[in-house]
């Protein structure tokens, strides 16, 4: 089993956490310095981003329902 197969189910949570963290850091760097309060805000965004995305289950892929086919001899059963 490769490393990607191990982390694939949690990959969306890691990406969600990273996006939240980087967004908070981009806002904090507006004045070219990061205070302790801004670091705490970025870490909270990281934790909330990970938790919020991780708690939502992955949607199973859509599989269309196939109708049963008529029998090979051409006689289909009636549903009366």
C-alpha cells in the first residue's frame, strides 16, 4: 500500500485545513509582520478547517441502476 492510498481518505481534510491556515496567514501578513494573536488565529483556522472537512463523509460515486434485461428467448415476464 502506497502512502497516497493511506492518506487518500483524509486528503480533502488536509487540503481544507491548509487553505484555512494559508488564508489566515495571508490576512496576517498585510502589515508585513505576524503577531502572536494572528498566529493563534491561523492555528484555529487550521484546526477548524481540518475538523469541519474531516467530519463530512465522502459521497459515494454515482452508480446508475440497470434495468433487468429480457430473457434471451424473447419472452419477458409480465408484472401483473
